[in-house]
């Protein structure tokens, strides 16, 4: 299996994604919120890159069937029902509805990657189940770290490194990494024992604390607390169907 990790999303458009699985990682907070929404019973999560497009889609779908959620610079967008804190997405707020989600860093990547064989959302909260599915699917993988405002983020790279470490522990016959993937693996090996502290001390973690959202860091670093894999299906993220564990397994 070949795995290319992108430290920022910028190179994505130049990469051949045919027959590949793309893992989009934005643990603070889009990827975590996507998992939280689906675990809370949302029908699906529709990732949208810009607030205007999200608002038009919500108007078309209607308030009875959709929730408009998102943030810009960490703050809930005006006139949206929800922001981007995983804690907001409960059975009461999103159960049975589609969540239209628009965030600063993560959601726009999904449509850019839609030409791949499969596009999934990855985070610390679903990391082990994600690794199991990646092994079962067997495709080469492109891991896209959303980063923050176009730049490198320690938390997304750390999560990518943890995914690589889990794949290396599985029975899959070797994972061929690009240089960025090797770097992410080294970062996880060096700092994985202090995940929450490392994430909290990163630029984005400190920013969330500064805007009063520091409690989200605990939710976003709760490893394997939401063991589902959101997969993009016709523009909407839904829970991947149950599949038999075959060929390989992650220990």
C-alpha cells in the first residue's frame, strides 16, 4: 500500500486520485463534528466550502429537513443554527436531518477530492475504525491534512501519523510513505503519548482556548470515542456500511 500525506491541502489538485482512498483530516474541528453529527443520528453531513452556498442549499432543502452549521475563524456564522463545536450536534439538534456544514479549513476539501475512488473523514475520535477500513478497502491512500488557514497544523499531522502507525501495526504488507508521511509518523512516535497536551499547545488549540472553545479540545482528542467512518456519497457524508473484516486487520 502506498500512502501519500499532504501537510496542507494545496497540492491536492495536482495529484492523480484514480482508484485511491482520500482521508480528509481536520480534527479541530470539522472531522470531529462530522463524526459527532452522524453518531447523533443525522441523516448525513453535506460539506460546503462557502457560507453563501451553504445558505442557498439550506433554503432549498428547508428547515424541517436540514440544519445549517459552520464557522468562520472559529466563530459561528451569523444566522446559522449551529457552529462547529462537536458538543452542539446532539440527537435533539440534528437527529433525522441533514447537516449542511461550512468551515474555514476542512469542508471545502471534500468536493476537491470527490474524483477519488473513496473520500472519508478522519479524526482521532474514529482513528482505529478508520485504519481497519483502509486496510479492508486495500486502495492506495492520500491523507490530506486540512491545516489552519492554508498552513501546517500539528494536530492534523499528528493524527495522520497515528493512522500510519496503526496501518504499520496491521497485517498489511508494508506501507510505502512519502517524506511528509514519514515526518508525520515521527511526530506521532515522539508526541503521541501526550496527544491532548500537544494539540492544546498548537496554534489552533491555543486559538480555540482564546475564543472560549477550549473544551472542544477534550472532545476532539478522545481517541476512538466515535467509531464510525463517514464516507462521501454523492456529495453527502454518511456512515460507511458495515463490511466484513477480510484479508487483514489492525491490531
